[in-house]
C-alpha cells in the first residue's frame, strides 16, 4: 500500500497541468490584472472626486489663490502661498537633515564597521522608528524636543541674527522643530532604501577598489557612494514624498501661522496641516477651497516624483 | 489549522452577536455629536444617566461644534451640541424643526506661562492689544501699571491661538469684538478668524494643543477653557470686566455673569460682555440641539429624560467639573422650552 502511494506521487511530478491548474493559473492572472487596474482606477476616482469638489473654488478664486497670503474664512479670502512655501521649505530642510543622517547610517551599517549582530539590532531599531504614530512624534516634539532646542535656538538668534535663517527667536512651535521631527520621520525610509542600494553593489567592485590600493574611506566615498547613487537618490525622493504629505506631527509643531519667512525659528504652515485642521468644521465654500488646496498638494507631490524620475533618467544612473 | 481555528472564533463571534441582538432590542440608543468644550461634562452625565436608566444608552462623539451641526442636518445623529448654536440658515434646512437648549455654561480663561508672576491683572485694552500683536513684551508699561507690586519680566510675549475652527474661538473673538471696535474691524469674530501674522503668534490645534504649547513656552499667553487650565495647573489672568472690576475665573464671577440675562424665543443668547459688577467677562452658554419632532416616540421620551437629568442632577456635577451651574431662572425657562420636543 505504501509502495503504491509513493509510486503515485512520483508519477504526479511529470503530469501535464490539469484543468484545475489551468483554471487556477488563469484566475490568478485575471485577479492580478484586476487589482493592478483597480489601483489606477482608484487614483483616478480620488482625483475625480477631489477635483470635482474643488471646481467651485477654482472658478471663484482661480490661480489667485496660489499667490494669496491671507486665509480669512469670514472675509472669504483664501490664499495658500504661505502653506505652499511652508510645505516645500519644511520638506527640504527635513530632506537635508534626514538625507544626511540616513545615508550616513546606511554606510555605517553596510560597510563592516560593526559586528553582524549589532548591525541587525541597529537596523531593526531604525526601522522601528517608522512604526511610531505621527501624533506621538508631535507630542514628543512639544514636550521633549522644543525645550531641548530652545537654548540652541536662542544662542543662534542672539549671535547670528544677521543671517536670515536665524532672524527671529523661537517661540515654541516653529519651522525648525517641525523640520527636525520630520527628518526623524523620513529617516527610516531613507536609511532602509540606501542600505539596499549599498548591499546591491557587486562584491567585485569593492574588491577591485581595494585591489587598486584605496583606503577604506576612499573606497566608500569615491567608489561605493557613486555606484549606489541611483538607489540613494530614489531613497531621497521617497523620503521627500513622505515629508510633503506628513500631517499630524506638523500640525502640532509648525505653529500654523500664515507667514512666509526664511527664518527657521518662525512659525509657518503647511498644506497638509491646513487641510487636517480646517476640514472638520469647514462650511461648503471652505470645503471646496480645501479640496483645491488638496489638489495643489497632490500636484506638488506628483511634480517632485516626476522630477526625481527625470533626474535619474538624465544622469543615466539606474535605480 | 490556525486558519480553521480563526474561522471558528469568527463564527463564534457572529453567533454571539446574533444572540445578543434580542437582548438589546428593548434598549433605546441615542447618538449625539458636536462641541468638544462641554464633552467631558456630557460624557460624565451620560455615564451616570445610563447607570440609572439601564434601558437608555447615549453615545456622544466630541468632534467639534460645526461637525456636530452638520451631522444633525444630515440626520445621522439624534441630537447635536454646539458652542455657537445654529444659524438661521442651518435651522431652515431641518424639516422637523429645531429646538436649541442651553445645557451648561463655561468660562474662557487667559492662561499664561511666566515663572515668577503668580498673579496677573489684565485691563481690557491690554489683552486686546496683546491679541492684536501690539503689545509685544511683558514689561510693557501698560501691563506694569495694572500690576504694581509685581516685577514684570523683560520677555517677549508669545500669543497662542487656536489653529482649528472652534466654538471657543467664536466666543473669545466675539467678546473681543464686543469690547473693541478696532478688533471687530481688523480681525472680526467667527469660528475661525484671521489672526495677525506675527513671528510671535503661533497656533495650535484644539484646547489640549494650546494648553501644551502654553505649558512649554516661557512668556506665552493663550485662551482656553477653564477646565483645561485648571487641570494642567496653568496660572490664569485676572481680567477687568465692563464695570471696571478685576475678576478671577473659576469663582463666583461665572454665575454672576449669567444672572439676569433674558433669553429670546430660540434660546440662543450671547453674553459677550456681561454687565454685572462682579461678573467674569468671558463666559458662554453651550447648547444641545434637538429636533422638534421625532418619528420614534421612544427616542423623544428618552431625550426628555436625559434633558431632565441634565437640568437637575447634571447641574450639580457641572460646578465640580469646572463649568458654571445654570441659574435657577434659566433652568425653568429651558424646561419650558424642552416641552417643544416631541
């Protein structure tokens, strides 16, 4: 009996696919196709819905909203230039900080500076940062970060106030604490993808570099970094995408004040924070205006991603 | 194996849910949503009320006055709560008719963060100027003049306002507009207003956000509800009222401000600048909003019970929770108006 069973099994290896297999195969293909297209359709539907509700605002305020600087619901004046500026400025600052530390961490964790086990532990801890909810970051920013950076900010303000970046004193919430928290939030994304980029470098290249007599740092900075540049750039673009859309932590930390200032200690506002704080109580006109602002945010994110793809294409580096 | 046990658990859950349906059938469920300002009090009320009336279950979501009114207009809730009532336009959109009832009242305080200043007197023109960004330092002579005996520090004033749209905003800006024509013209009043854009003016979301920002920022001042300042032990400014007297929040000033006011037909009354000599200047009623006609008589009956509880037992809890007990005359008027709800 046992012999018969094993015979059955050995035969089944080279059997042609049964009707059931064929059906399962086809069903799987159809299913994947449906899911892929439903993502595209979902995006189109979201765009259609948001765009549709934004139309009254577009008709009434038009492009003037993009250059207006006042947001006054009672006077029905809506301008989102300070928010656009704040969104770009905070994301850029976060990208500079988060990008620098993210790539440094990636180098540190992939270039045999540490024993394997420590590398793994550190990597998990950094990836854990991505699991912390935005609100917790916001609270941490208010209660821990701001008191810590206040003396530093005061120092820069008193001694270097002639530099426009430090021209105002920090009142608490403001651009700098917001950008700092934002940079920590994008750190796991940047670090994880940059690590992959470094790991993907063929071992031959490393060996060739050392073979030519480079020191460790020459190898890392002159050979590894340029080779991984495509992947690192991809990591930065993804990080920037996350920074642009981040909402709750920023709403709590940025100060939500409609002003355009180069000073990193001044309060500012971002599109995502504006949306989150004004939606719950918005009237019909305001909802339409907010939808318009949402479209602008979507467009900015899209442009940034396209620009990223374009730069990668132009410079000929592959992700 | 794992999957099948999961499935079993799921089936069990469904079965249990199915079983519990007949048991719940006698319970009348009421849902409400709206203002976050009286939410702590309402939640306590509903919990206590549910303990006595086991067959009535009230669920209240504090999402903000505007959102509550919208839910009510869409018919998704049985009642709403709002710090700014409902506008004529909004009332007209509800077919069954609208009955607003003031259920409790509260004070809005100016909480501040100054290490060595235990008591702070603010004359009316000073707090207007602070919130218009004109007085920028705590050692301003106008502040010093009202606080002889206290040395005011040489520190910049950080003004904290609400970033989101809210009933608290409405009440506070309405008060400022009532006492200063200039404020009314330049900033105006509403659920969200256009505060001046200054480097030292920041906005934070919700009462908790403003409270946290004041706590963390030396030299900050901001407006929050009494309960929040009381809970977080923030010092509160003593304000000059219409009669020229300085009154501290949290004491007899609140009930004094409410006394003697005449309610109009729709029960919507603003006390934007109370006249009484010992009145605290920034007080407000807050309303629950009901339909005049409910299709389900059981719901109307349950709501009546809830209103009666709120006006009776509920008022005693109010003072303890940091709200103002309604004056007896007002309670009588509200009881009469509540008869319109059927």
